[in-house]
C-alpha cells in the first residue's frame, strides 16, 4: 500500500487540475473552498469562490462583514448555516488566534462548522500535518482498491479506513489526500470508473475482480416507525378470543388476538371491556417487541378472564388456535403465554 501512496502522490503532482483555491496553500482559501465544495460541484463553486474572495479577501474581512452580506454571497449554495459558521469561525480566529489560522488539527476541528474531513484536509494540505481527509470520493477509491464490501454508510467503516490510511500516509500528506480526492473526482467515478486511465490500476483489487461498479456498498439503515399495541388475551372458560385481520394491509388475512394501536392502562382496559358489554378481571401481563421490515410493534398483552364471550370475536380452544388458525409470529409469544398460564 505504501507503493500505492507514492504513485498517487506523483500522479497528483503531475496531473492536478488548476483550480482558483489551489494557487497557494493559504488555509483560508482551502477552508472556504472545502466548505463550498461540500454541497456543490467544482464548476459552480469556482464562481462563488471568486466572488467570495473579492468581497472577503481575508479572515478579518469575513469576521467583520455584515451577516446579510455573507449570506447574500452564499445565495444559491443553500445550507445557510454553513455560511454563518464560516463567519463565526472567522471571528473566533480573530479573537483567539490573533487573526492567524490555527495550525493544529485539533484546533482546526474545534472551529464551528469544521468536521474531521475539512480539518484533515486543511491540516494536511496547508501545514503538512499527518492527518487524513476521508470523504465519499476517498471511501469509494479505498473500497475499490481493497475490494472491500463493507457498508460505507456505517461510521465504524469510515473510522477503520481513516486508521488504515494513516498507516500508509507519506510525508507529502496533503498531496496524498488531494490525490485520493482527485482520483475519486476525475478517474474513479461512481458509475463509470475510468480504470484504463488510472495510475493505481495494477494495485486495484476491484479492477482485478471486475467488481468496481458494485462498490462501494451503501446500505441505508431505515429509521423504523415504532407503534404501541395493547393486546387483549381474553378467555372465557376454555376458549380464547381471536380476530381476523381482513382490513389491514400488514399481516392481512391472518389471525390475531384482539388489540388496539395504543397504550392503555388497566382502568382504560376495564372501560374498554364495558363498552363491549362484558366484565373482566385482569390476571397477568406480558410484553413483546416485534420488528418488521419497516416498523416495530411494542406490544403489551393483558390476560383477562371475561364473564361472557364478545360476539364480534371468534372463540376457540387453545388447541384449535394452534392447529387451525394462522397466527403470525408477532402474536405467537402471546399464544405460548396463554398455553403456559392455563396449563
Ligand atoms: S482501477 Fe478503476 S476501480 Fe480501481 S481505483 Fe482505479 S479507477 Fe478506481
């Protein structure tokens, strides 16, 4: 991997694109461009960057500007908090660092609006500090280079890649980081990587296995909706109540224990029974959490001895429930419980 790093640095030094913020290694220039590039393509950023630098040529100009002027120059880039944070950070640099951009990674990272990637980019490009800068482009290149299937949307994967890159970081850390980013931006493209032009093709395991277009792996974790259910485990003599799920789309046409989609306390349950024209006696409680693909049910079941059969339900023996009725997994723990307590 160290050889890969050397090749990459050499390739970057010979092939880097001329960009307005690459004319020098002024941290103010690198900082502004990196924040702008977080949300916009390079071609559009060029104009924004030039206008911004004309109005605010240095940290002091930005720190002392009117906020509305900063926001105006940001217009069209969106995420206005980033512009506000730029100005806040400029004011901190003025007050705490005498107007001189901090040189240490940790100091840079502590400024508003600067995350690990931007801090790593500034520290390595401007101060040659041993820091990595891992963004989506870098992750893509690394996962392809190593033919790794891990999910890049997991923070632990990004952390591991950062640690592995730290191990091979050459003295030219800035050029190495920029080389990786540049390769991701112009050669190792997301859908159509230009492998024939790639300076590190002979080391690339995805190229060898022809898996490059399926990498990196990105699996989004869905935020599942949680619902609370109160489940009525009604029994009368040797029979229990079941209801049929013919109205719902989830678990449609299966059998269940009667339930409502809300949390109910004992008092509410007794009133509910009254509305069904029965009296009941709560004798036990059981909980179950069931995870579906898109939602989670937090279910609380109440064992209730009733003095009559509620006619809207189907009353069956436990044996029949087990053998003749399809009761989905979400309700199975309640059936097991009933079998246990009525032994
Ligand atoms: S060979 Fe292709 S897939 Fe591998 S790093 Fe180069 S451009 Fe990316």
